[in-house]
């Protein structure tokens, strides 16, 4: 009887040891798998890093002065350990509107997005109406942006239409000083300043908010385009042309008026918010005579401006009667493709190991035209 009990105990002990060994082996396999997963994930991240750096290098070596679109790749082992990148640096059409114009910012990439609803998500594949917040950039006081009016491997503006659009942020629920749901800019830097009419600022209070200029190279020595007193077309008599110092200025009443302009009876761009267009008068040109518009100098067939760039600077703090207005929104529209004001990079890393695939994504942008930090977003 004792021998039978001993045998049973022995069987139990052996069985327990076998179960324990199997469990330990299973744990060991799982731990080894985790180590492999971690190592492969890190490798995928490193490949995404490498692809992002390759994209940045490509921009600075091949399109440092104007935007470009490019797709590239890098690899350690073909189809096993590799990465790729996509650069998006040119203005683009709004595929939702399908109006044939090219936009800066690239539709779906605008920095004004999320300001009113932090959960609002932009989709470049479905950017929405041209006035959707995803299709506008913010510019704060002290900021300056540069937009090349040409593309990499070209040297001049090739279009016939160019519009600078500017608008204020949307009104808050408790704002009362608004036009078409946008904040009106007060004439003075004080609360409760009267703005009974859109064009109600006295000349001495009609502050310049933005400064614009187009710079480039021409054989005759003209290296810039800027406005002068008085404009033609849609903006005639918006401001008294006896007011001095209006060169390259976008001022309070011009922005306020643009919030409600109606261009439906004109041949110009059929939207609000336009503050500068190709019909605006500019500095005199010796070859063109005393009466010139932006189009004449920018696209002169005999001596076109080469490598033209548009610069916009926010030079004045602003407010409305309800408080400070921290930024404005801008959009550049053209009938020809130009460069975006920054290059967007999407970089991906891939690793295939033991039948599994590992993936890492990095997204960010850089501006080779202004002093900006590179913003990154990581996702695996």
C-alpha cells in the first residue's frame, strides 16, 4: 500500500514539474516575442527617423528657395527594414470646391484649424469649403511669413490672378462687435471704441495691421512690388488717397470692409476677405509708365520679375470692443501653382520580422523661408 502511495506522489510530482516546465517555456517564448516586438518597433522608429532626415536633407539640397513635392525612400534591407517619405510643399487645389484655383495654405493643412473646436480634425482628402478653418493659416503679431510665387525648378510667377485674403477670428458667443460672425477691429487700442460703421475709423486711427511686399529680380533693377496711395477696381475709395504712407499697408478699415465685400458683380475672385489683388496700383515702373498694377510688373513679358516672393508681416497689436484679437487668418489664392509657406513631411518606418510587420509614423513640417521650429507628431 505504501509503495502505491509513493508511486502516486511521484507521478504527481513529475506531472507538476512537467506543467511547471511547460509554463516556464511558454513564459520564455512570450518574453522572447516581446523582446523581438520591442526591438522591431525601435527599428521601425529609427527607420522613420532616417526617412524624415532624408526628406529634410532633400528639401535643403533640392528646393531651398521654393517649394517642391517629392516621394523618396531609404532602406537597410529591401522590403525587410526600410522607410519612405513624402514631401508636400506646393500650393494645391481644393478638391472639395473644385474651382481650379491653388491655395496657400494647402487645403486641409491650415493652422487655424482646431482653434474653435479642439476635436475638429482636418482631412486633406476632404478639406471642405474654401473658407473652412482647415484652409486658413494663423498669423500672430510679430510673425512674418514668406510665400514664393513660383515653384522649384522654375523662376517666375506664371499666373494671371493673385489674391491675398485676410480675416479676423470668429466671434465668441458674448461678442457684440462683429460682422458676418467675425470680430471687427477697433480703431484704437482701447476698449469700447466706437466702430459704428465698418469704415468708421478716422485716418489717424486707421492703424496699419499687416505689411506686404513682393520681392524679386528684374533686369531693369526693380526688385520689389508694393502698393501706393489709391487702388483700382474693387477697392477704390476705401481709404482717402490723401493719407500719406500707405505703401504696402493692410490697414484696419481695409480688413473690416473685406469681411463683408460682395464681388458677385465683378470678374474678380467671388469671395469675401480679399485685401490685395493683381489690379492694385503699385510703385511706378520706368518701362510701364506711371500707372501700374501688380500684374504689370510681376508678369511683364519683356522683363518679368524672377524668383518673386510675397512677404506678409503682422506689425500691430489689435483688439475689438470685447478684448484683444491675438491673431489674424490669411489665405493666398492664385490661378497658377506656387509654393506653400512651409513643407509638410510624412515619414514611415517598416520592419518585417518572423512573419510580423512593424510600422512607425512621423509627421511634421518645416519652413525654409522663415524662422520656425520643426513640429513633430509621432505615432506607431
